[in-house]
């Protein structure tokens, strides 16, 4: 495992300060050396807070940059770098960054590699102790970085964390992408503290406790930089959707924990209300099956994948009978895409899979059964 310490060695060296001088001067030189070196050491200790880089991946999002980048730039934290990684935009995002946000670091790429591939190339060029992956449509609280840094600095086994994610349009409600920390059920359906399927709860402080989770949202995730690279970043075969859950799963397989940090908060515009059909549904269903196949032990894989295919089929036919043909078509395409991925030999299976019940943030029941049959729509009604 890589060394995840953020400490530097500033040991005192008196040798360079002492010279062969008359005895009367030695005492003065000796104590001057101590004073000088201790003073320098103290100044370094005070200033050496961990380096943090907020990295915003942008693709044709100039309107979001103008709206939300000012709040990010108002973040109050020492040793902070704000980076916009442009993922092959064809609008005038690059010109806007150069002309209106000159203090932001801009890195560019000639083509759109998606969320996964985009962050993989971008973070290879960023030097920091902690990366913060932040969507371009997020407004942040000025004090949001310090609580997350404190959490990770206090426990070296925590690999990544996320803030509380609230809705930008309804600031007293949780937002779809991550809410107060991600969980997963026994069959691989992701949900969150504060969000189950499409139901987002009001924030009444019910999830204000910091604690272990299964996954941290890619909309606002702080992660140790060396751990990100140790894991070889995101699986770029995902392109977008579910890649952060896969990353967090692999993090747990290495022995790290993921945590919710509700003392930090952000407000996300989000995409939870986008139409259900099309590429988004395709990627979510295909990538979820790929993720399960990558990370489950064989004894779970052989029965959970068939169960998921059956439940996906029910969902697809339900969509078709309700008149949503695009939803039906996207799920069928996702299943073909899954088999194509497996047969292509591109599957990157984890070397040491563990049973799901041994991991943090796993609900060992069925989210589908609780939500649709038992009508339990809130996290604390399902996970008791």
C-alpha cells in the first residue's frame, strides 16, 4: 500500500550554523542556531497544511462556469489550487476561463473522454495531497474544505469522503447525486442517505453524523491523490455513470473506508430529473452490471447477475407498457452492451473480491422489494 502521509521532515540541522570561533562566541552561535532553526521549523509547521486541488471537469459548460465558479473561488483554505480541466469543449469555455477567471489553472484536452477518462488524464497533471472532484454545476459553502481535510487527516484508513449534497433549487432538500453519502443493496442498486431511487428527503439534520458509507459521489468527492493513482483512477471503459461507485468499491477492497462528512455542504443543480431514456439509462444499467461482474466474488456473482437481468427486464417492460419506449430500448441496449464488453476481454476484474456484507455501506436486503412492495421511500425506514 502506498504511503499516504502528508508530513514533511523538517529536522533541525545545527551543524551548518556552528563554526570554529573563540569560546565566548560559541554559546551565542549555538543558541542563535537553535533559535533560527526552531523558528523556521515552527513557521513551516504552521504553513504546511495539506495541499488541496479542486478539479472541475468541463465539457461545453460555459454557463455553469460563469454561474458557479465564483463560489468555488471564494473557498477559504490555504494551499488551494482551483483547476478547470476542459474535456474537448466546442463552446467558448476556454476563452471564458482565460479572460474572466485568470487565477484558475486551465488544462485542456482535444477530445471528450467522458467523466472517467477525463479525470484520469486531468489528474495526472495535478499535484496535491488531496483531490476534490467537483461538478461544474455546484455552489459551495466557503468553509467546505476544512472539515473534509480534518476528517482524512485524523484517520489514515479513510481514503475518500464527500460533503452533504443539497439541492441548489431547494436548499432544504437533499440532491439526487449522493445526498448525505452513498450506500448499495445486496443486488447492487445504489441509493443514499437522504435519497432512495427518485425520492429525495428534506434535510432535517437526520444525517448529520459522520460515518462510513459505500460510495462517495463524483459530484463532490475528496480523495487522497496517491490512492487515486494507486487504483489507476477510474475505469475509463465506463465513460460516465457509476464509475465513482466502482472506484469506491475497489478502494474498500484495498482496506480503505469511505466516509460522509456532513459538516461540509454543497448545493448541486444535478441531472436527476433528466429524461429516463437514452444514453444516460444505457450507461447506468450497463455500467452497473459491469461493476458487479468486476468486484463480486464468484459465489455471489453466479446468482446476482441473473437476478439483476430479471429485475432489469421487469423495469424495461414496465417502461414499455407505460409508453416509454426509449427507456425499454436503452435497457435492452445496455444488456447487449454488457455482453459485448465481457466478450471483448476488456473486463478488469478485481484481484481480491470480498463478500458484500463484509464491506461498509451495504444493505443486505432488497431495495427494490422495500421501495416498491413495502413502500419504504426513506433511507432510515429501510436501513434501521
